[in-house]
C-alpha cells in the first residue's frame, strides 16, 4: 500500500501536462508559415481572378451620367469612374468633347490630361496619347485608349460605351 501512495505523490510527466515549449514553437512556426503563405497567395489569387471580375463589372455598365459636367471649362478634363476603371472626359478648346479610358495600355497605370501639351500622358513610362482620338503617339503603349460616346444634355453629360 505504501508503494501506491508513493507513486501518487510523484510529479506527473511534463509532456502529459499539456502545452510545452516544443509544442509552442511548433504552433508558432506553423502560424508564421501559414501567414506567409497567405501573404503570397492572396495577391496571386487577385491577379488571376481580377480580369474576370473587371470584365463582368465593365460589361454591366453601359453608360455613366455626370451631373454638372457640362460646366467643365474649355481645355480641361474630368476623371470619373466608368464601372471599375477610371476614365477621362475632356472639353477641348474648340468646344468639342471626348471621353476615353484613363488606363494606359502598356502597364495599366492611370493616365492624365496635360492641357499645356494638349496630350494625354502616362507618367509611369512616358507614353503619350492623342486627346481627341486616344491613339498612342509615343512611348511604350501598344494600343490606343478606348473611346466612349459623349452625349450632351442640359445640366449633365452622359458617357456611353460604343
């Protein structure tokens, strides 16, 4: 009987008590590895998935009405969203209007209208476009910007997909 009492008084095996330092290190390394895999995997997922989402969102939008855009001064431009992508509405000095996508066809940077040079400029790699037609004039852009129809109305401008 004294032996059984003696074994009950001994401390339990540290491995059987639950969480150990070795177990903590295993879980910590596993957690860091999982976070690292997510940090790498999510941008890859977004890159592979985004063209489908963007094309669906762009296909859903047929036109955009811009209130008070008819008051835009001559020789200036307005950046607006056409679906999920930026676009440019340009009021030319000769009182004509043009609407183009504002995404460079080279690397997808957002372009800007430069009224001093009367050109659309991509500041990422120096590409330039014609502000009336969207044709690429110089630099690395391989294709012209997409053009939209512009419909003027009292108090607003409507930009429609061609």
